[in-house]
C-alpha cells in the first residue's frame, strides 16, 4: 500500500515554518539540541518526519501528525521542549519563538518533492553552506534519515 499517497489524499501532510524572534540566531549547539528533539518526537510517535532544514533563524519541517494529534499541538509541544532544553543547557531565559507559525497542507507527491527540494536548497541560497548535502541540519545530509526513506 502507498501510505504516502493516503496521507496526501487525506490532507495530513504539512509543511511548517517555525520562526525565532527577530535578533535571535541559533548556533550549532542550539541546532544540535533542536535536531535531537525533532528526532526524539518522531521516534516517540508524535509525527512521521518527511523532511527538514533547520536554519539559524527558522525551522522548515515536512511532517504527518500521528495518532490523531493536531499540528498546532505538535508545534506547541516542540517549541516548549526546545525552550526548556535551551534554558537548562544554554541558560537562555527569554522567549525565542515567534508566537505563530506558518503551515501549508501538501496535497500531492509532486508538491512534496518541490517543497522538499526547496527546503534542502535554503542553506545554500542563504550562503550558510556551499553544497546542499553538506548541511548537517537538513534531511539531505547523509545519515539524516526520515520516514520517507521507509514508506516511499
């Protein structure tokens, strides 16, 4: 069975963008924490993870909520976990996230591939790296596995 097609058909695949507050820039140590939490929530069944690119000032993520979870609830839990962890390990005690986030329902395989290609190119386009597969905080990086690898 083509599970991806059934998720797309049901309008249950989302492209989300979570922005940090103006003037905040996550360094590699914070991005490592964010990546660990993203994978942890994926492993704990909050969502299927189809792709990501974690930039120093915003996070681009493609996912399918699991177990009837709502996308707003998932994002709220993710932001709360990251904030708490940054407070404990980095001593950050101020709000880091913009209140709202952007979300788009992905309705086709072609649209998913277009968005995935776009988010993988973002670090290159923003001058953060010089090759798409050299950015550790992206699902295009060798070794960063997503659920697309298992259901496609």
